[in-house]
């Protein structure tokens, strides 16, 4: 049986009903990885031995008739900016090339408690900065739908692993779209939770006021399942919110009759590739046909999103990345004259071009004399962007638009033009700036058979509604 092709809920069912063993699941997926990984290059580290050991533990539990966790026997890939105790965690950066964390992230603990099986660490843009995986210090990941194209980023490794059946579930992180955009490019589902729903403890920080860990999967229900496991209060993260966690799977098949859907008029304009516009518009019609009420709304400040995001994110990054000084963590230059020279050489050798660009930009934006003109101004605009959403949600329950304005592009096509690359994030960054939940769900294939994703944005902590709308669309496409 090709177990790697099954979705998570199916695998769990088969295991719980003793139709298959966890060992079979793990062996099967690693056989498939051996064949597929050389072309796709989704992983930076594979943890086959650990996975087999975990499989043994779970199979023993089954033998003893013990109760199994929600993720029993499911192979899961983890983005390599999430700490895994004893397993190398690189952030796809030379500066952390040999970093072995002494502790695991909160989400890793939760996955293990629920009997999930971690099979490896996936590629990303260095420190999650990028939209194509091309900023990884360890090589680019290829889009399984067309190997000459990027898988999106920064969680491109996780998305590509899912799209090529080299993982059944995956974890990504999303600061300005890094779960949703690669999900869109690879034709899978990815959800960025409300800020504070999932603990950031053990997620290596990029921009702390924007970062969220999110679930990625082949189906909407599997996404809900993984969210169920990772959501919840954690005292180790001061921004973690104490809130009741609903049952995300229950009610996911609900009808959406009467639901009010807002389509921001700024989101389906000329700048969006024609095929993307067509498929998103078609999906909106589908939702209308099955009972939703569609209204056009406006988010007047959306055009300032990219500028605001790239000031806030780089400012926070410049501060967060100051810790890589050659002393505390990771790489240290060997040949230096004094302390300052050691800092400078370690950082110059250890960071890639994009990370350096952002540290410089952020340091500039925060420097005295420019702070008011850039950083402070960006915070004010951030508030206006949030207000746009608050106003919209007075009249509608969810917002819908494209996840990305463009189709997956060719490897090398945009890498020399940072501004062009930043513009890919036009529809995702405002959601992070506002702390809201958003999901990307596949809505079609272009003429060249490239996946197109649609984004659904919800009210704070209303992940249930966006999952239900995503499922309604998925059901219709089936
Ligand atoms: N592409 C965006 C950036 O480069 C988003 C990254 C992310 O969400 N981690 O910053």
C-alpha cells in the first residue's frame, strides 16, 4: 500500500484499527523519501532512526491496548527554525549550521505528547526571510509541480514535502505569509493562526510581533487536526493568550448558508495575474452558489502594507539577530584581531545577503534621527491597517482574496530583485500586521498546471469559521 499518499486522519484510523502498524507507515514514507528527495530537496535533516524508535513505542502502546494520541503514527515534517532537542536546527543559515538545541519548542512537545512522528527538518529561506526558499544557505527546494520553479517561502521545504508526499503533516512559521504563500505555490493547505494562539517558545525569532507557527497539510481537516494539537496557552511565551480552544474538526462540514463574505476590492486588481484572478473569482461564485452572501468591501490602507511590514519586520529582526555574535551560538570566525573584529567577521561570514540587507535596513530604521520618520510612522500605519480589518468585520464574517498575486515563478527569476520579491507578499503581510488568522487553500491549476491558492481571513481567534469556509471550497472541488 502507498501509505505516504494517505492523509493524516486516514493513517490514524488505519493504525487505531490495527489495519497497519506505525512501523509500516514510517518505513514506507522513508522509502518514498529516498526516491523523491534528490529531485525536490525539501529536507535539511532526516531523523529516520528517531522516527523508527518512536514508531516502536507507539506500536507497543497499541499492543497493550493503551489510548492513542490525536496524531498517532502520523509522519510530520518540521521547519528548521523550530528547536528540536538533540536534533540540528539551522534556520538554513551558516551561522547556525552546527547548532543542536538543548530543548524543544512547545509545539514539538505537543506533537510528541499526541504520538506524532517527527521525520525531519525542512528547508527555508535563511531565518525565514524570503518568499522562494532561494535564500537558504544549503540550496534551493524545488516545487514538486514543476521542478524548475520555486516552492514559495519561507516554509517552502514543508510545503514541498507535503506536495510530494514526503510528509503527511508539516509545521511552518508565518511572519508575513511564509505558511500561506508556499501552501499556495505547492497546492496544499496552510494556516496562520491568530497571534498568540500558538506558543512561539522554541521558534527562532525573526520578527516577534508578527511570527506565528502554523499547521500545513494536504487537506483542510488535517490542518484542523494539527492546529488542535499545537494551539493553547503556554506560560513560556509572554504573548501566548489564555483562550478556550474549540474543537476545530467538529462542525468543519457545516453548511455556510448565510455567511457573509467580504471581497476586498483592492485584492483583485490589474497587478494580479489573470489566471489567479479568474480562479479566485470562480471560487467566490461557488461560495455564493452554496449560500454565502458576497459583498465588496474596501481595505483602504492595504497599499501601505508592504512598506509597513518591511519596516516593522526588519527593525525587529535587526534586534533579534543581534544575539548571533560568535559567542552565544553557532559559528565563530577563526581568524580575527580583537573582539569587535571577531563579532564582525563571524556575522559577515555567517549571514547570507538577504539577512544582512534586513539587519542593515532595520538598524537604519531604528537609529536615532530616523526612528520617528520610519519605525514610529510604520507603527502608526500598522494601526490603520488593523482598523481597516476591524471595520470590515463589522459587516462580514470572513474576507477572501488571492494568497499570492503571482503563480510559482522560475528558480532564479526574482532573486536579484529584492523589491519584486517583497511585492509577492502584498496580500499576506497585512494579516500578520493585524494579528488575524488566515488560511490558504488550493482553488485551481493554471494552464501550465501550477497551483493557485485562495486566502480566507477571519476575526481574531475565529479559526473555526475560516476552516469551515476552506472545507466548503475543498468539498466543492472534489
Ligand atoms: N516573504 C516574507 C518575508 O520575506 C515573509 C516571511 C515569513 O513569513 N517568514 O519577510
